[in-house]
C-alpha cells in the first residue's frame, strides 16, 4: 500500500511539473498578442508615470505604431507644417481624437531617451490657456515624437496671409491679447523664465473659436532669474528677430517682445513682415510703418 501511494504521489508531482513547464512555455513563446501589448503598455506607462511624477500633470506615452497608423504612415497629405523640432502631421487616434504629431528631425532624434524625456518634462511644466497643450510623447528606438492637441483653424499665417478667411477687428484683438498673455506667462509666471525665441505667425495656432495658442517650443530657452541676457548663437526666424540678438547674440525676453511687435503689425495689416514684390520702401513692414 505504501509503495502504491508513493507511486501515485510521485506520478502526480511529475504531471504537475510537466503542466507548469507547458504553461511557462506558452507564456514565454505563444503568449497572446493582447496580453503582450497590455504588459508592454503597462511597463511604458509605469516608467512614464515614475518619470513625470511630482507636481507635473500626467502625460501619456504613445506607441510608435499607434502614431504611424494615426498619421497614415506620416503621409504628405497629413503634413501640417514644419517647426523648430521637425515636421508636424495631423493624426487621428483610435478613439476619434484629432492630434498634431511632431516628428523630431534626424539631428534632434539622435539624443538619448533620458535627454528627450527630460526635455518633455520641461515642456510639461508650463501650462497656460494660450500655450499649445502637450498630450504625450513617444521614444522608440531612434524615433522621437511629441503629440499635441489639434488646433482646428491651423496656424495664424494661413489666415492673415491668405484670402479665404477675413478676421474682424474684435478677433484680431483677441488673438493679439491671447499671445501677449501667453508671453507674459513664459516671461514672468514660469519658474525658471522661458524665452520662446521663435514667435511668428506660423507658430501661433488657432482653435475652433480663433483663440490663440503659442506653439513650437523647439528653440525655447530657460532663462536664469538673475541674468539680464544670455550670450548665445542666433536661432529663430529673420524678419522677426531683435537686432541685439541677431547681431550680438544677446538673448533676453526682449527678443520675444520685438517678435511680438512684428507679429502685431502683420495681424493689423494682414501682410508678411517682408514682401519683396512690393516697392522697395514698403518691403520691410517695421521699417515702412516707422516712417509714419
């Protein structure tokens, strides 16, 4: 009897071990794609949550395949424009949400994941109704992408330089005031202060009610509280650039204010700051209006 009981006990142990081996093999090799995806997303979300912990708002970590599918493999028809970071594409997520996907250019994408996430963390530290909201990011191999809320009316340059939409004076004032408030936040309420360095019509995005949001922080610099200006290499867009910054490389909030002044002239006149098709005395807008 003892021998028989021992035989059955050992047999049961062997069967149990075989079953455990089969289950482990299934889990490692033939694990369902849905489970794999869930675990992968959970790990990414956990890492993201840990990295963006603290006082910063939650940011979603997108899978590259999701963004590739949303933009139809970054199809040229979905190209919205190009900024300091790289090209921006319109995308549609599975849940129907429209987004703007900014794909970092090759030189930007070479930075490591930790540096990229640190950069994203800094962007998420600024929140204001007149700044474009960052929804999430993607760091997958050499791919670095930023996902922003989609602005239905696109960028301001298409409105004021085009002929399809007429902005009444109330709307123009609303846009000017909104941009001014966004800059005030960056220069005074953000700690540390931020200089955008590329305020221009194509970087002002408009929602469905033509409320403005400053976008494209690819060239933005954090500014020390105790410094009057920074000596740095010029970066920005000619025509909007303050002389002391373009010529001597002296960067301060005043560079953004100068760019804002040029932008206001463009909004009021509905023309580009530089137009070589006009008579010579009218080609450069700031110089032209200074004669009045």
